[in-house]
C-alpha cells in the first residue's frame, strides 16, 4: 500500500475523504480543497488541522479581515452566495476563523472561479462529491429538478466545472490527477439523469480516463446506517495501452460484492452497532443529557405522528430494539420521515417523550468521532450575541451533507489495491 498520497478535495465538506484515507493508514498531503460553505470548511479545519487561529488572522482587525474576505464567493447555507452585508455582520472571531480555515486548508472556495492553471500537479487522488439536491428524492420534492443539465444553473450541474478544470489543465500541459473518485446519489442512474451521466463519463474518457461506477450502501461497510450511494473510480491511462489493459481487467473483476468482501477481510473493518454510537445517559448534569434535551421536540400532534411513523431504536423500557441500522441521515432530523426515534423523558413540561439523533450522534453515524465533534464545538464562537456559529441544526445539516467514512474506506481500499497492481507492473 502506498503510504503517501497527494490529494485534492473538490466539494470537500467536512472532509470525510481525508478522514477515510487517514483511517487506512495513508499519509495524505492535502494540496487543495474547494468548499464555499463557511460552516463546512471551518469544521474541516477544526477536525483535520487545528482549532487555533493563525497569527496572520489574530493580528488583524475586523475591517482588515473583511477586506481580505469580501471578494470570495462565500455561503452560509451551502445553497447561495451570501452578501457582503451578511459577511460584515459576523463577529470578528468568526471572520478570523473563516480566514484561518481558507488559508490552512488551501481552500479554492468557489469552483466556478478555479482555473486549470491554479490546480496543483502530481496529484494522486482528486475527489468530487458535487451537490446532490437537484438529484435526490428530497430535492425533487422541493422542485429541484434541473439535475446535472449543462448550463442549467443548478447546484448539481457544478459537476461540469470539474470537467472544465481538468480540460484546462490538459490544455495547459499540466499533469492530470492519477485517480478521480466521485460520490453522489444513485438517482444519477435514473432515466432522467443517466444520459447526462454517460455524457460525463464520455468527457472523462476523452481526457484519458477509464471509469467504472458502483452502487454501494454504507450499512455493508460496518456503519449502522442505511445510506445507498453511487461511487465512481476514474483512472488516468492516457495512451498507455499496458495501463489501460490492467485497469480494464481490474474493473471487469470488481463488483459491489467483491468491494464489500475485500474490505470485510481487511484489518480496517470492524462492525459498529447502533448502541456503540447512541449516547444514552441518566446523568442530568452531563453535556450528553443537555444535548439530548435540545433534540427533544415539543409535544404536538405532528411530532406524535413522527413518533408513530418512524422506527424506534431505543424504547421506553430502556432497551435497544431489533433495528440493526438507522435510516439515512439527512440534513434535518425534525422531519417525517427521520433517521429513527429514541425514547427520552427530559422531564420538561410541554416536551415529547422521545428525541431525535443529537448533532454528536449524527456525526458519529457518519464515521466521525467524539473527539472530532469536540474539536468542532471548541471552534464554535458567537457569530452574534447569544448566537453560535454552529447551532444544533447547522451541525446536523453538515453531517447529512457528508459521506459515511467507512463507506469511503471500503472504496479507497480498492483504489489502493489497483494502485499496487499498477506499480508492480512497471
């Protein structure tokens, strides 16, 4: 296994890709990230780098920081750019964290403004988990139906910016990344979206890549969450027929079942149960109790319906139920359907007798750790009076937009396996 990889993470989020590679024992050099959501890239920096402010940011006033940040295309909801007025309304401490995170994560911020000549070279692995809201079933419910149509202006159509950047790299005579890994929702293979997806694979082929996609589910990789995803590996072969032959044979032998088996047979696999991740406590003075109270809904008819309609994963007898995995974690838990209900009597008048997953638990079910969550919370300044940068719902949204780390471990295990074959054949 190669122990050192230079990586670029486009649509980097909170860094599931980096986390998975580290868990596989890979020494990664993050050449660049690209993420415009300030919450996601500050969380990325806190989890993977540090919660300390860099000296350059610590020495600057709010107005100086604003001047440095105002020309970036930043978002505070992951859906649209925020205005200069919104940026200026953030506290000085938040601005320091925004600037620190951009610098320390080598963040290119706005993919539509990244040129091929800006991209690093000698990249081993480039990942791109482009927005799925115009593809997912939830997105369709909210009338996000433009998919990945070129020039549609949809968030999901940002996929084509990846192709533009790679094409510009090739035209500039720059070395293209050896491997590309895409992650998104399986509805890319639906009748509505598949023609565009095939067009994308053809574009990659013209650039010199061979690609193969696989439908996988997080629950098969040891994490107790039902989360079907589509992943695709593209390998740069160019005009090298020997390499093309090796990659083609590898893809012909690789199936969903073989990917799961290889990972389960590895030393990196371990089965995680629901009870390993729920943070159940009777200590009313603990932080975990407070987190649970904050995720207890009011006792209303609509919330009682959520209790009736969704699986109970921890019941009123203080027992874990027969459920072996939770439903997909989405960007919101206070919805119907949700990921699952936990019986909980907080003792407060007007509250229901159950709760949802807490932000901490959502992060854990995505493959992050308590330590990762605590780092995020320690980098959580007030953005305005009595208003934290990372409130409960922001953290749940970041988790819902992320990728299960163990699913990525299983897929990257195949990348490393193929890479060994290619290197042995030289």
